[in-house]
């Protein structure tokens, strides 16, 4: 690869990184705001909040990276076209494939990135997200110690705390326990603290009373105590193993003997569709590069507009990815539909190879171009009218 190829490769990858990072950050913010209750309601620190919500970033990159690469390639080709560099290189006798190589190299780099994320990084991040979120939401100190509020530990257990001191000591504790259908227990205590050990988690109460009211009895039984341990181990769900969804499984767990695992017994169709979606994911960056270059890579004079070709490239990329989504979704119930993404990708590579090797300028038919031009003109006129700029 010569100096021109290295220049194009650097420019393309640089634009890709900027676009991918910007869009991913924006998408991450919108997703992170959904879990803001980790700080507002559950008392977690900003570092825990960023750590948990940051684990979804690999999945966002997996979705955004091919699109960011397409935009980067289109940007570089438009820049080369506007500066007439494509025409100069073509006039100097540079074959189309020589100019295409740096874009193909950029596509291979992004494909490897997508493959790594799809096979391992994204499932690992989603697993850690589920595990960490489960631990946070099962963290007794974070969940139940909210002074001045009645906290529903489960459907039939309520807790109220008047105050929590900086050292972790709890004051003014009330527990209403209705788990036993034959008896209702109400516990009052002046103070207490949460103790965790190898036997579980306990709320150790001091200086209080337990009022037990059996079903069918008129008067409750009242017992005072100096120290009382209320078992909280059942809240941590420590004995329950996490069951991962298909998106949280590594690629090798979606194939072969893992399909017979009991964890997949209720979703074999989703496992099959997810497996094929993971296989095709690294091919989309290459396909997007081929489509974008086929539409925008041919040299044009400055009088030849590139807008229609750009719209055509965007439409082709959207159609290709749409067919992939349709094939994956429909393949859950109709396995033959899983061939649709493969056929679409194969067709893209074949037609793209023909268009690039022949240097064909791909533009929409004249009637479509004229229709789009008229629509744009009307929109411009209406916009100017609304802004009071009508001539």
C-alpha cells in the first residue's frame, strides 16, 4: 500500500473513530439515564453507576460500528471527490481496485473489531451487567436503608427506618412481617444494624418488642427483647443461579452440544437465530464498504452531483441491514428465513465487485431523481415561508 493508500486508511479510520465514539457516547447517555435510580433510589456511588451502565457500551459499538464505518467512507470519498482527487488519480491510470484497497483494509479492521465484540466482549459485558445489577439490587444496605420511607422488601414484608447514622447504625426500626399466613408479626426496635457473615445477612435489633397476632385470636402476644436477629438472607437470592439470555451467551455456547443444555430448553429457536446473527455480524462492515464505494467511488466532475448517489448508498445500506434484521427475526419461527441475510450479503459482494471493477457510476433513474428534487424544492419553499423568508 503506497502513501496515498496509507493516507486514505488513516483518514478513514480516524473519521470512523470520531463518529463511532460520538454516537456511542450519545446512545450510552440515553441508556444510562434509564438506570439513574441506582444513585437516586438505591444510594449507589457515581462510580458504580458508570461501571454498570458502561458494560452496555460493547453492545452499542456492535450496532453502531458498521454504520459509523459507512459514514466515514462516504465522508472520505466525498472529500476526495470535491477536491477532484478522484479524477486526478483516475486520469493518472490508477485502477479502481488500487483506490479501493485502503477502504477494504479499514473494513477488515472494523470487521475484526465487530467479530471480537460479537463473539466474546458483548456477551461478557451483558453477563457482568446482569450479575452486577443483581448484586446491587440485592445489596441490603443500599436497598432497605432509606430513612423516612416504608420499604416493601417483598409482597408481605415492609420496613421503616427513622434515621441512619454515618456509622451505619439504624434508629427507629419498624418491621411488618406477614409471610406466615397463620401469624402476623410486628417488630419495633430503638436501634439496629445489618450484620453479614458466613451464615447470611441479619438485621440485629436492640431494645424493642415483637407483637405476634395469630389468625383467629383476638389479642396479640407481646414480647420485649434486648437483642433480636431478623434474618435477611432470603433477600439476597444467593441460592438462585443466573440464567443468561441468548444475547448473553458466548458464540461457542450457541453451537453444538450447548444447544441441548437445560438453559436453552425453552428457547432453541432464539438460540439458532442468534447464532446465525453472530456469524453474519462481522460481514456487514465489509458489505457497507463495498456498497458505499460502489456508489461514491467512481470519479465525477465537479458538475456531476453526488447527492443522489449518496442517497442511493444510504438506501442500499439500510435495505441490506433491514433484510438482516428481518431474516433473524423471522428465522425464529421460520428457519429457512435465516438464509436471507446470507443471500443479501452474497448478492451485495457480487454486484459490488462488478460495479467497482467496471467503474460504473450508479445513480437512481431520472424520474426518481426528478421526484426527489421536486420534493426537496417544496420543502425548502415551505421552510422559507414558515421562517418569513418567502421572496
